[in-house]
C-alpha cells in the first residue's frame, strides 16, 4: 500500500500515452503502422518499469531536511533553508513542494532542481510573519523522477513541526550590532549632544587641554601638586517602564500587522536600549484589567523576561481602563520613572477622557505618550476629489489628521511628552526620544 501512495505518474508519461493513443487511431487509416505502434508501446512499458525499479529499489534514495530557526521574528524576514541530498546512482530530477503555516497563505511554494550522483543542494526562501504565536509547518514533499522521467516517487520529511513567533528580536540584535560599530545613524538613530554636566561621579584624572575648568578638583590638585579634574558619567539605574495598551484601538491593522505588534516590537527595542545604557527596564500591559506587571530590573536575564512576556500578549475588543492603570502605577512605582505609554488616540474627545489620569501620572513621573499617525491619509489628502463622495472622504481625513496634532498640543500643555509616529517609524522615534531624555538629564 505504501508503494502506491508514493508512486506518481509524471506529465511525460501522459504525453507519451497520448502519442500512443493517437498513433493507434492512425492505424485505422494506415494498417502498416500497427506493428510499429506495438513496438512503441512496448518500449514505453519497458521504460516505465525501469523507472519504477530504479526509483523504488532503494529505501532512501533522497534525503532532505528543513533548517528552520528555533523561533521566528515577528515583522522581519526570516530565512528558511531546505537541504536535499541525492543517494541514487543516477541524476535525479527533483520537485519540492513546501507546506508552510497557513498564516502565510502561500499554497504554491515550489522549487525545481536536478541533482547528480551523491550530490547535495541547499535552497533558501524567506518568510515574514505578521502575528505572534505558534506556527505549524507541514511536510517537505520531495518528488524524485527516474532515468526517463515517466514516474516520480514521493518522499515526506519534517512533517508537523511547530515554531514559535516572537517579537522582533532580529531588529533588537541588529541595533545592538550597529551600536557596537557606531553605525546607528545610518538607520535614523540620532547623535544627541549632551546638555550640561552629568551628575554621577566616575573618577579623578589628570587635566589635559580641552577639559572643562569647572570640573577641577582643588583638593586633589593640592595633594598631587598638578591639576586634577573630576569626570562624570551618565546617570544609570533609572527605571524605564513601557506601558502597552491592549484595548480595541490597538487592534487596527497596518501593513498586515496590528498596532499592538508595532508597539510590542518598539517596547522590546526601547527596553534593550535602556538595559544597554545601564538603566532598569520594566513592563506593564493593560486593557480593561492590568494583565502583566514586570518590575524594572537591569539584570542580564531581564531581556529574556521581557521577550517572553511580550510574546504572550494579545489584544481584545474591550475599552481600556486608565483609572485602574493610574492606581496601579501609583501603587507599584514608588521611584520617579520614565513611563512610555503605547496607545492610540483617534479623537480629541477620546484623549480628554483619559487626560485626568495621564496628568496625574505626569506629576510623579516623566510620561511619554506614543500614538500613531495613519500614513494612508496622505494618499487621500493629496488626491484632488472628483465627486461628492471623495470630497466627503477628504474632509473627514483632514479632520482626523488635524485632531492628531490637537492631541499633541493638549498633552504638551499638561507636561506630557508625545510621539506622533507612523507605525513603521515607531521604533526609531521611541529610541531617539529616550536618548534625548538621557542627554537632557531628564532621567
């Protein structure tokens, strides 16, 4: 039974069969062709049997495997490779049909190649997941054709493999490497000049030309009988909390990802940057209830804790409770902290309903509100209307666009910092704002 399940007739076989059938029909007109057609049919039959024999005489004529990372990065291109080895004593034609998870909606991922005797080949393709969770890969189907290509044998490898999709850790590692090579400016991270002096003492050193005379340590100078200056470093161990709104406004999709996923990717990057700067990073997620509270810490394992916590977050369609959020912040955050709130305000009235709680938080903490600018409005605003419906649509787009900037102005009036960003630029804008706060000595 297994033999028949793995046996497939190729297109070449059906072409040969059609030619034979047409030739037999021609024999009704030309009697002399009948003997020739019998010989052709015999040859096709012999070739068919030879193909079947050469393909099925070995139990493992083809060896293949899917080389996939242990976890995929959400919103990034992840490279998957397929390794194929030919163990047949002849060159084999190979057709590969890869069964990727249904979330990608790719039903025609197919590769064709040919392999010589005892030769191997590795094929690559990219996948871009747009939601977190567990993705189930299907089988790697290998169809090997024989010497004459009349039949193919099916091999099945790596069936039913589960891979978890995490927040964008590829971007996190990329930014860490860029920071080590001082190339962050190539990707939009600004170099911000430090304003004034840092207040955390580092060490005393000899004065050299160009040092600030205001940092001269006169007691050390008197003892050493030469000019000595104090050096300072950035203040460290400052708490940085990312607050993620998981309410219905964060369900909005953009470029195949929800706003929540953009916020989660940005949170991972900001927390990683804060940990690299020596600050403590923490996390709070909320909607109608407070779902997760991860206290701020700067230990090495904190980055993995944040990654695992963000992986499990899901949005819902409930209204977010900012009153409960404020009560939690007041109770849990005893030290003045930088609070980065990821949410989405579409209207001025929607923001004003939460303004009371945001302003109260801003009295005790440095609050930064990050919300989203719908870049698709640009298309509507730049296109001249040609009928009444398009005029109405453009008017609504202008109102919503203006509301976003009115929200920024009103929040700034209450001492609340803001980032109004396109979803794809949120990570860069958040990192730049954090570095600006560090440079200005606000945290």
